[in-house]
């Protein structure tokens, strides 16, 4: 049994390989969903959190 994905990016990768789920989304629903969620994931990865700032700000020159 496969483990559930821990991150949105991994879930999107698995979804892109699942023809059964993709075929259940009519018309342009899957490509649009995938585009928006991939964009969301990339924006999340590019965001600096308060934790990042508090942890690493003292390390910067």
C-alpha cells in the first residue's frame, strides 16, 4: 500500500499519473485544476515565513 503524499507538489505529481481520476474531471477541469494548484504550490515554496525570518535573520551578514 502506498503512503499518502505529504506535500501538495507530490500529490499533484501522483494525480498527473492517475488516468482514472483525471478522466472523471470533465472537459478542461483537470488541466485548469492542475494549473491553479501547481501555481499555488510554487507560490508557497517561494514564500518566506515568519519562522524562516526568525530562524535565519541572525545568520545574514
